[in-house]
C-alpha cells in the first residue's frame, strides 16, 4: 500500500461549485448531467471487504488515505491500514470512508491507484493506466463537507512516484497540481458523474493538459481546517 504523502491544493470558492457534475437524486440546485453516460465499467464497489480495487480491464491497485501531516491532525483510517467502512450506498455492506480533523496545511483525503501491482502484492512499479476509452468517472457519495475529486496523471506526478514531473520549488512549476473539480456532498447518498472534460488544474503548479491515457489515480480530498466525514461507493468509469 502506498503511504507516501504529497501536496494538493483545493480551490474552494463559490464560483467553483459543482458546475457540470451530474447528480442523480433530484432536488433544488442539482446541476443535472451534461449527457447520458455510455456503457459502465465498475472500478470498485467495496463489497469484497478489502483494500484493493477490482482487478479488471488492466486495473490493479489499492485504497489509501493521505493528509498534510499536521502534528495535531487525526484521520481514520490511518494511511498504513486502510479498511472499508461498514454501511455502503443503497444498503450495501461496505464503502470507502474517511474522517478526521485538525489538518491546517492543505487537508486530507483518500483514493486509489489504477495501475500499481505492488499495492496488491504483485511485482511492478506504480504506472499509468490508459483510461482514454472512457468519458467520465462516477461514484456514489455522502458527507458533511465539499470534496475535491481528481484524476491524477503522470504529467503532474513527481518522478519518485512514477510520474514525469521533475520536482521543482519554482512557483508555478511545482508538481501535484491535479486535474479535478469540487463536489458538494450531502448527508444522504447521491450519485455523481464527472466528465473528464470538466476537470481543471488548480492553477498554482505546472500546467499540463489532461490526458486520460496517462491516468494514475482517482482521489477524494477535503480542504484544510475542516472536520470531515465522507464516504464513496460504486466507483466506475463511463464510456
């Protein structure tokens, strides 16, 4: 399981919102989907009760949590021992969940790699996964805070984590400026669909065009200075 930590930035502003995110379940303020999704490819529904995503269509990897290492911060589950949370969407047995407080630098979250054999006891480095056959990523989620949902690609990933971004301390040329979008969660489970075309970098790091051929991970993050408790389930790609 990967336990290294890295820097993220969330642009939580009223203008960011959840524009372009399809949200099933109706209700006032739901933006509605951009278009009907194509065929579905399930990434993980957590129902096997372990920390690995389903091995299918060339994907293999594990779930993990991450945070900014604020000394007073606490997060469950810890990075080295991720386990599914009981009580998933639609009455299912499990979901992926995390909760915590006290992170003051950039926050905390959870996610999974798409092509990391070593995370599931096999041989091979963390590498890119070709997701170009898909148009969007979808999931069910509930929570008490907005989260940033990102698809990491090799172009923004530092070289020591299997990417092509040479680490730099020059402002505007830093790694880890991920392509993502902000999602407003509710306490009840809802279904969200995020077209790849809506993913945007934060604008503080190295500018890299989004390339679905180079996807490495899907990540869910809460901002700093929040007491957070959120969960996701039934994560999938749509063609």
